[in-house]
């Protein structure tokens, strides 16, 4: 089995992340003066992603094969990245925009024939698979507590997913695409356990009906100055849907590092 690293996708992702940081700079803001709370923050995050589950069946009926993209292309890792822009709209209110692209491409030979999205793929033949799950989110959150050690936020997130699963074997190819809206609940907390050091939990999640979605990160942060912080840790993204058109559930694991600039 051969895993193919991303090429043009990684370049495109990096360019988009750079555009978001440039947009933040274009707001014309300067670092907050001493004693003045920062109104904006920009974060850029990168790292590696592994998959431990990625089961697919299209359509979700007996005419199609339920197969594992993990078995086909491996567990990874692949490069990943995301960017946030947060506006503190008031003493307790904040809006946050997230751009989180993800595209995994690899090649493997299936053990059995796969029928996917109207096409059949022969066993023992190199087959390229692409899994794309781009996420665009707008979060409103309310600070429910802030003390010397702990800060808590709660809110709601509007998520738009841009998903695609595609197989290609020689001249045969088929794909399933989906663009949809998903409402999520938001919860975040920060624990300042020592001067300049903190542990943060950040979660968007909701379960119910035919599907679920969770994006949860636990990170350790270090303030490098009044306006700059470095963080790193673990993120997990899990979820999917079981509907007539598609059965798709994935579980992804990220090792992440990021930089936050407050202005």
C-alpha cells in the first residue's frame, strides 16, 4: 500500500490561511495599549492529522459497498491547518470565524471489489481515494465567568461543511459531494495555572438524529508577550451521517501547534 502526500492541496491551503492573516492585518488594528483589552485576535494553526476511522457507503443501500478509507490509504499522517479570527464585540460577547480546510489523498489496492457512487472498482488494483472535509464556521460566544484562574464561555456555532469523497481507478472514477449547514453548541474554558501559562479546552459539538459532529481541542499555551501567545496540543474531530444518500463516519486526530496575535 502506498500513501500519496498532498501537493497542490497543501499549497492551496497555505495560501488561504495566509489570506486570512492578511485580512486581519488589513483591519488596520494596532496592538492594544497597556491597560486596554484586545478587541481582535488572529490564530493560525498547523500540524499533522491521522485517521483511525473513515467508513463510507454511497448510496446507503445494498447496491453499494461499505468500505474503509483507513484500510485503503492508511492512517496517515497528512498535513493540516486552520485559521481563526475573533472579534470581542463587548465585555462578555465575542464572534469568531473559522476556516478549517482538510483534504486527504492516498492510493491503495482494495482487497475486495468496491461499488461506490454508481461505479465498481476491481480488487487488487491501485485505487486513488480523496477525502475532503472543509469547514467554515461562525461562532457567537458569551463569557459566563472570568476569574483569576478560570474563564468560561458558552455559545452556538453555525457550520457550513464542504465535503467530498472520490475514488479513481484508471479511467473509472466517481464521487460524492455535499455542501450543508450544521448547527453546533460551543463550549470553551481556560485555566491559568501559572504566570504566562494556561490550559485551554475548546469544543464545537452536537449529536442527534441521523448524525453527529464533534471538534474538541485541549492545548497548552504560553504567553510570549502582551499580544502574542504560542500553543500546542491535541485535537479530535469525529462524526458523520447515516442517511439514504450516504453512510460516512470518520474519526480524525490532530497534533497541533499555533500562534495567536491579539490586537
